[in-house]
C-alpha cells in the first residue's frame, strides 16, 4: 500500500503524521497486513499458507475466528505433551537429521 503512495523506505514512512481520531494508530499494522497476505508474491495463486481471509459480514469473520482460535486448549495440551522436554526434542531432531 505504501509503495503506491511513493513511500518505499522506512524513512519516508516516518514522515507521515497520524491525526487524532484515526482508525489506525500505528502504520506498522499495514506492514504486518502486507506481510500476512504475502504481498511480496506477485500472483494470488502463489499466496498460500496465510491466514488472511476476506469476509462478507461480521458473523462470517466471527465464525472464522472461532474455528481458528476456539480450540486453544487442545493446542496448548499438544504443545505441553510434545515439547515439554527440550532434551528429547533435541535428540529427535538430531535423529531425523542423521547426526
């Protein structure tokens, strides 16, 4: 987005001033969005593996967020069960790398 405004470098972006009562309080949010949608890739077909989605309604967005983040306890248990022993993880990585 910033490139279209002729603001390609961090120094040029710093020149922008935010007004009070703005929706975005930090322009780095736009940089994060560009990174999340993989704007670095030219074709949409190559932009896979990101979590940015278009929504047609608030309910649509809520459904997606619930599906993505509603099972956090399950994920937390998986992480605790599989990654709580650093030595075991190191041995497994070394085994897979053939060391």
